[in-house]
DNA sequence: ACCTGAACACCGTTCAAGT
DNA sequence: ACCTGAACACCGTTCAAGT
């Protein structure tokens, strides 16, 4: 025991095991003792790698944010609404196309780990990947011609929508038990017990509808700028 | 001690004290022992009124949802896009106006208690006020002419946006410490340290911009229905 | 019915001790 | 430098005991 010649732990291994635990059993299941057991070490060992549990959680969160694709923003000069189309790549796409691709990647990364979204939604804090994300979105919108104040608001409202959509499944929030929906109390929810069974398509459809509506609404405002 | 002739506790008193604790010190500060101390009783006393801490939390959540105004949906027959305007009241307003008024009330209720939003966002479950809310929104959209599948999606996407906006302040998520934003790493965030100082207006502006964009985008789709 | 104290299996974190 | 066991002040919950 005591110090082994090759370390048993590393920040990477700890973060990976913590994320697995959170995904599988929820945020409450992440205890330092439980995590240590999962890694076959004793509880206090973790404190050689992270000062506190919060610092560990911060690292987990930033590893998730690091999965978000930002390549659509790395264009030399952002083009306006009337650019050549083609939704992939990184050059010559409109801000709407960039925002749409980014929102999908953002949601996919978060929805893969819904249990950690409440932590992540608190904002970038001092986490490098989260700050890089905010920088890329804001920078791209400003270079596309949005005034800085508007660009800030768009970054915010997109985060509202994406974190909200990844925080929890809408469909799964309705119990599959038909007896819950008493017609006298909830006259329009007679079919709500079927929602949970179509979880994936309902949530996907709602996200896509909302995303397109949002982009259309923003395009209306963009047209009024000039 | 033992049983007093007039009960020391009630579900209402417990819920109110729990919400106060969550608002003031966060979800983690709500422990049964701490809450009991706040109410001048011993820890196990709470179990005479709630079977588990989760059941107590459910009651707290539903009390918050109960604050959301749903009166804009209680109109005899919902009117279409071309109704007489006037954004208050409850009769003869368009679905857009109803949705806008509801979204503002919904956000206000949630934003007053941001620390409990992660719990609340899990869905209505079996909570009566949450089910009433879902019923009112869905019913109104269907009566306004939206197909049921679309109405479900709109209910979902509105919840995404509202819960996302109430979960955490966008502006407050950026540290006020200017040294965080190294120009080499984050070339566009030079002013981000000022965000936290304008917390209220930034988040309010983002919410209103997103809400109007969403409603405009949905109106485009509504027009295509007929 | 409604409160209490004692007890159980848990927490995050500190610290002295080992190599 | 990196791990350990013991210890501290906490948790949620159960239960027997009181009125």
C-alpha cells in the first residue's frame, strides 16, 4: 500500500469514472467514497488530484462541453444571410447555418449526459472549454454583422433553449400510467400516457421545431438591421 | 415533549420553510435535519407529514408551479391569428398573445426560485399543478387550430426555453474578474467581465428576444397550416 | 396522531502515517 | 508525491418510546 511506484489514479481516469457514475445513477450517486470504490482506492485518495468535490465536478462538466463542435465558427470572414449555402464545412456558411449546426452538436453533447446539465447550466465560470464556446459564438455573430448587445442576447437565448431541451425529456416527464390523467381534472391529457413511449421522436421533433422557429424569428430581426 | 395538543407542524409550514431554505442557500442546503432545526423540531418529526424527502420536494415544486398564471387559456373558444387584440384578460386573445403572457408568468414564477428549477424541469410527474399547466397549454393550442402533434411539440419547446432561462442567469455565469478573459485564449470576451453587473437586463433582454423570435417563427408555421 | 432520542449506514474532508 | 486508516461533523431514515 501507501504510495505505489506508478500512480493508481489520474485526473483523466477520475473524471471518466465520475461521468460514468453520473450518467448511470444520477448526480446524487456521485460521492467521493463511492467513486473511490469504483476506482479501487480509498476515499481520501481523490484529494491528491482534486482539492474538493466541486473542483472534480467542474472538470467533469468541462469535459462534456469539450465535446461540442465549434468548427462551424472558425471561418476567416463570416458571411451574411446571402452566402453560398451548404450546411457543412466551416467557410462561407451563413450565421443561421452555423448556429443551427452548433445548436445540434451542443444539444447532442448535453443530452448524452442529462444528469449533469444542471451543473453545466450555471455558466462558463472559469472552465476553458465553456469560455471557448462562448467566445466562438459571440465572435461569429459579431463578425456576421450583429451588434454586440444583440449577439450577447442571442448567445444567451440559444443557451436557454439548448440547456432546457437537454435538461430532461419532455415526453418522459409524463407518467406512462393512464390512470394519472383523470378526464375530470385534465380534459386534454387523455393521450398523455403514450408520450413516454415516443420519448425520442417527441423531444427531437420539439427541439427541431423550436430551433427552426428561433432561427426564422432571428432572421426577421437580422433583416431589419440594415 | 412528545405529542403536543396542537400540532407543531403542517405540510404547508414545512413546504414554506423548505422553499425559503432552497431559495436562500441552494438545494444542497435542504437537509431534513437542517429544515427541522429551522422549524424548531427534531429531524424525524418531518416523517409524520411526508414519507420521504423526495415527497417533500415534490410538494415544494408543485407549490412553485401553482404560482403560474393560466387564466389566459380559459377562454370559451380560442381565436385564431386574426382575433381582436389586447394582451390582457382571457377572452378573444390570439394563441400567440396567450402563449406570450403565459411564458412570462411561467418564467417569473420559476426565476423567483432558480435553485429548484432542475427538480421541476424533470416534468409534471404526478403533481397536480404541473399537470394542470400542461393540460391548459395543450388544450388551448389544439382549440386554436394546431394539430395535436404540433401542439405537443410547442408545449415541449416552450418548456425548454422557459426552464432554460430560469435555471441560471446567463450574465451571472461569467466571472466579474477581468483577468479570466485572456485575450490570447478568448479574443472576443474582452468585455465579458461586465456582464454580471448587468445581470437583470441581459437576461431579461435575452428572454424577451427569444420569446418574440419563437412566437414569430411559430406564426410562420401556423400560417402554413391552412 | 404527532413528537422525541437513539441508532444505522451513509456523506465530504482533514490529517497523521506510511513509502 | 501519492496512497492509507482513523476521525470529525454531517446526512436520510427507522424505530421504540412517550403522551
